[in-house]
C-alpha cells in the first residue's frame, strides 16, 4: 500500500521536483525517516531479546527491573501532552533501565 502511494506520488510530481531541484531535499527526508524506522526496529528487537532472557533469569534484581521497565513503558501509552522535555526524560530513564537490565543479564 505504502509502496503504491509512493509510486503514485513520485510519478505525479517527479517532473516538478526535478525542475525545482527539491528532489534532493525530499530524498534526505525519506532517508531520515527510513533511518528512524530502522532504529525503531532495532530497539524493538533488543527489547524482545531482553524480555526472553529476563524470563529465563532467576535473578530477583532482573525480575524487579523488568517490572519497573514495564510500568515505565506504560507512561508512553498514556502520554497526551507530548512535552519534549518530559518525553526526553522518560526516554532517558527507559534507556537507563534497559542498560541496567542488560548488564545484569
């Protein structure tokens, strides 16, 4: 579906983009979006691996940290204001929890 939309969009405006020279700017935006998509997939995969290893772990610290991480991730589902400072703080805390769990595994 997305590919079809992209093809339709690109065929409809490609001549104008080539004439105005904005094709390079749009290409950078698409590359940035693909990079963010790739980073999200990597993060998801890392969480999946951590969850698998933590489920097999008998370390009580790991179990407590996983509970804390799960509770922390629920914050993002409830977020409605999208305040940059708060989101950055929450993301940093999540990264710290993931790092701590990784070190204990």
